[in-house]
């Protein structure tokens, strides 16, 4: 008994939407970055499910997933370095307080 | 059997994801993230992508969660709610948008993909050998670009720290 492809797709859509909710609803920069990581991972599940069910003899799907993983890692490292730097100058990483560019 | 396993894991993943975006303490968020990423690794192995499963555990559950925990340790774990009049509306709007998004995607999936789509007959090229072959021949340029991106991220992180040290 195999798992239908649609189950994977719906699960990853739900996880993506939870991440989207986190990005939109939270005001703390770290919580927002956690939401973004959740979304990137949901996309990876999607990619691998499509790879397994549609084109299993072509490793391109896995290469895509590896590239997404690389981007997520770089994004987390730079983002967290930025948050520390912001915290040192503003004593807060609440995105509502980061309004220096507001006209 | 596989279906039951999938449903149980999906439930754990969803609960951990909800915990991630709703918990007040960033340390709890990061630990929920660890659970979530571990479940993803099991999904990858179920999908016959063993290499990705291992990489998921090493990179996400290992490196990224630890990085998050370090930053939380440095700048404090309280990420609780901000009291402002806008806050309630942001929450409601985010909930509605998220629910609409799932409904939209679910509808699209139901309409376009037949439910009896099963695993294609050929054995999956899930091994490290096939991935390495593709990565170093067909996808050599994206691979090098990804290494450039990682270098840029590393330099960016270090540069931010030096600038912060100069200001002290």
C-alpha cells in the first residue's frame, strides 16, 4: 500500500501555510526567520515527492532540494548575524521598532 | 502500514509546526523546529531520498537549530506578544490568509493531480552516486554558484561581527 502523492502535497501545503502564518503574525525577527525556514522545508518535501512519484530515475529533483537547502543555510546564517548586529545597536529585534527607513 | 506511519508523522509534523509559530519562548520554538526537521528527514527516507534525509539531519537538525539556539542565548528568548491595537488584526489577517492559501492549494491539487498517482515503476536513483554524478556534471554551474553563495554568507556573517566589534 503506497502513499498517494496528493497526501504529501497537501501536507506540505499545510506546513507552508503555517510558516506563512508565522511570518505574517509574529513581530520578533527570530520568529519570522523560523517561519521562513518552515516554508523552505515544506517546499523541499514537495520537490522530493514530485521527484519520487513523477521522475524517479532522474536525480535532478534531489539536486534542486540540495540547492534549496544550501540557500536556506546561507540565509539563516546571514539573517541571524544581522539580528545580532541590530540587537547590539537597537536593543530590540522587534520588527515594529525597525522603522528607520519609514518615510 | 505505510499509510498509518505517514499519518502519524504528518500529525507530529503539523503539531510541531504549530508549536514553532505559536510558542512564546524562542527556545521552545527552536526545539519544536528540531522535532519538525527530524520528521522531515523520516519523510525523505520514506521517499527513497536517503542522502537528503541524512543531510537534513546534519544541516538542519544539527547546524541550523544550534545556530538559532546560540542566537537566542545571546539576545534572549522572550519573543512574546506585543501589546498594540494593530496586533489582533495582524493575527486574524494572518490566520485568514494562511487558511485561504491551504484551501487554494488543496483545490488546485485536487483538480489537477489524479488520486491514484503511484510510484513509477523504475527504481529510484536515490543513491549518493547518482546525485554526485548529476551535481558535478549537469549541475556543475549551479553547484559552484551555491558555493559562492555560501562564501558570501560566511563573509557577510563575519563582516557584520567585525563591524559590531569596532563599534564597541
